[in-house]
C-alpha cells in the first residue's frame, strides 16, 4: 500500500507528464498552423549553372493542357503565376510559400482546382520574354489537384535552347558586338538584326539598293521576321525599285527599348545609328545616304520609327509609322499625364474603372488588372517597358515609377522626366531650330479611329500640331480600324510605293 507521500509524489509526476503531453500537442498544433498552406520546392540541378546567378524564378499555372504554362501569361486572358527575384547556384533549392506574391494575388490565394503547373528560372540577358531566353532553366509540367495545402517539388532540369535562325542565300542574320552597349552594361553585348536581300541582288553585282529599316512591335523577334522572304525581297513594282530590308526587334530585358537612349536600357539609338547602320552599309551594297534610307514599324515599332526619324532626321529619308504607342502624353491611352490635379490610370474622374484594351466596342482588359499582371512579371512587360525607357533611375537602379501601384495615381515628379520622350512636344520645341527643314516630306503616320489600345487620341494631337506648324506631314486616321486590322495589304502596298517615290526623287534605278 502506497504511503501518503508516495501517492502525492505519484500524482505530481503524473501531472507533470500530462502537462508535457499537452505542451507537446500544443506545439505540434502551432507547428501545423505555422506551416499550413502550400509549399513548393524548386530544385536547381548540379552542373546547371556556372556559378551564383541572379534572375527571376517563376511558377506558372494553367487550367489548359494545350500549351506549356511557362509560355504565359496571355495578355487578354492571363492565368495565375507567381515569382520571386533570387540569386542561386547549382545544387540550391528555393521554397515558395503561401506568401509568395504573383498575379492576381499570393500563392496561398490560388483557388482550388486542377492545374498544370511549371517552374522557370529566367536569367537570360537579351529577351523580354522568359520563355525565349537561351539558357533559361525550366521544369517539366505537373498536373496537380490544388487544395491549398499542396507540397510540391519541381526540378529545373530542362534548358531553353538558343533560338535557331533560318539563314538562306537572301536572308542573313547580323550579330554585331556593340562597344557602346557593352560599356554601359559592363559586359559584352551583341546587337542583332535580320537582313533580307532583293531577288536581283546576285544577278546585278554592281547595283546598289535603298534600305528599309522595319522595327517590330512589342515582343517581336528578329529571328522570325522576314521568314516569308527567304527567297528574297518582293519583286519590284512598275517603278523598278527594290529594297534591302533590315528587321529590328527592340528586344531587351525590360521589354522593348524602342531605340531610344535611356537610363535603364542604355544608348540604344546611338548604337543603331553609329554601329549597326554603318555595318549594314559595309556588308551589303546599299545606297548609303539618307535619301535612300527609310524607317517603318507598327505599335511599339511605330513609336520607335517615328522617334528615330525625329531624332536622327539626317539619317533617314522618311518614316511610315503605323499605330504608334502614345506620341503625345496629353493622351496616354486616354489619360492626360500633365493634368494639374494628377489623374488615376485605374479609374476615370467619375470613379469608373479605366479600360486598357477593347475589341468591337467591348472592353477586353482593365488598366489596373493589366498593370498588376505586368508588375508580376517583374520586368519585360509592356507598361514597365515604358517606365524603363522614359524614367530616370532610383538609388537601387530601378526605373522611377510613373504611377502609384495602390491607386494608380500619376506621379508628377516622374512625368517631368517623361517630357523628353513626348514626341509631339519634342517636335514643337525643335521645329524652328532646324527641324522644320529636316523633316520636310518625311513624316507619315497611320492610325485607326478605334485603336484596340486607345492610341488614336495622341495621334489626333499630333495631327493638330502638324497643321498648326503648317507641316507637310501626313497623319491619317482610318475610320473603324483598330490596332490589328489597320495594316491592310492596300496600306502596305501604298507605303512601299511612297518609299519608292521618295527614293526616285533623288536617285534612278540602275
């Protein structure tokens, strides 16, 4: 029989044991709560990197299996994705948790359902699109039933190959080391372009040809431009004029550098004018004077071509720009950036959501939604590409934000720097300082009155300015046309004929 002391001691010990058990259960419960939610582990295989590498790590999702998730997001129907900037080495792993930020929210907010999921590490230095960057690492796609508590593991054991260029006798790739850009970036930078030669080029070994420089729209790649001309440029029209064609894409990590010198993208315009163009003239039989050199482009390429003509009027003999990005910041896709009381890009003055794209009168994209998706990419998006070109840099080397990300309110302190890239304003400022004579007969801009991205208003301002200055510039707005159906076969034929006529004012066909 136990003594009273023994009994008391026994109860005391049992009490301590119960408390320990309860404490352990509590700690286990807290641990479960602490680590609740999804956890995605991404492995970087041994031997996959040459050393510590900085870049952006993405996790893409899609409810469809008709494309690799990493080829997203689609502008008009983006699906959730998540990303984080990292510096990793071969053998490292990165964990994404519920707090990992992306679009449209955090990873923990991804709705339940069945997804195809894929990881990608983007560290390429040339391409705006992560899915194009040679050497970028990515994983195989996993089909996942997502319930919010998934524990997933991806291995980046796949490598994006270098983009193949299909060279022919008439279609050549130019790869040119750029001293200017290399000095700016502190590493070797190569400029690239595609050159298409006329069909008669080899039949007439002494003949020289005028040149058309064509700049792609946002996301365009010179590697795919001019593929339909693998057997040579189009046959001459009745005027007998044939052209050497040079295709430029404006590719950079921040989207489209639009061939404008900028604090973030470097001396892109200077590199084209002083390095690439002289190299084209050296390698091929061009008529290497401004009267035989023309520039054109659509969308971001339309803005690029107009910028080049206005800033280098003695290099080009004329521009034919179609559906250019905003050429007057009083109408930046229907927003006046110079308004005395700063406006919001997200909402109009009545508080309604502001659209960014439309089709047949129906809104396709809202500005705030697109902006958040664009920011989720980290860099390389359309809106961030504008900031990369037009803004100065912060102390951390990032482009200064032009609008607040919470309310969309325009930041006037940033806009004052953007003025230097307002093409219409630039023309007015320089007109009587020699630009009037240098641009005579050289400006041609075409736009639809129902542009998909609301770009027609800025062209209306440009048209008004040209009329006020009594310029001979041609600024035409085509009723009912949008961003994608403006460039009809009829308009493109007209542009080529007008380039030929401009060339023939000063030269004859050999």
